[in-house]
């Protein structure tokens, strides 16, 4: 988290518009987005038990977002267990109407993927 905050503070163009926080989705609801429209999730799914609380958190974010048309969730993702993977994407397909695999040239595709999840404009 410290490294993420350092990177945000170095981004002169957006540093006043970006906030970082850790969410323990097993114990708390996420804080309000306060007009934010991008959520970044990194290294989030590796065991099946973590999927339902993450799904609950994402549903909470979607339902409390002021402008659902502008909401984008970016997930950096490396598949580990097949069961957790299947459960996670089954739920993402139920929540989000558009899921795109972004072109990330920094790494081999089998090592890391970045996905952009969004809702259709008429939601």
C-alpha cells in the first residue's frame, strides 16, 4: 500500500483526484466512492473462500455508485486455482455487462492479465 500511495503522489496530474485504501471485504463494507469512477483491484483471487466476500463488495460498489455509466473496475489478475477462477468469473459476468481483457505488454499473458469491467450505458 505504501508503494501505491507513493506512485499516486508522484502523479502530478491526478494526485488530488486519487485516493487509496485497503478494504478487508471479509469484515467491512467499502467506504463511499465519493464520486470516484475507477476501482483498482489487484491480486484478489487465489482461494475460493475469498470470492463471495469480494463479490459482495463489488455488488455494494455498483449499487452505491452515483453514475454507473462511468464506473470502471480494473482487475490485475493471475489465475491460480481453477475452482476460485470459475466462481469469480461466473459472478463477474452476473454483475458486469462488459468485460474486456486489456493489452498489457509488460508481461507474458499467461502470467498476468488486466481486465476492465463496466456496466452498459443504459444501467
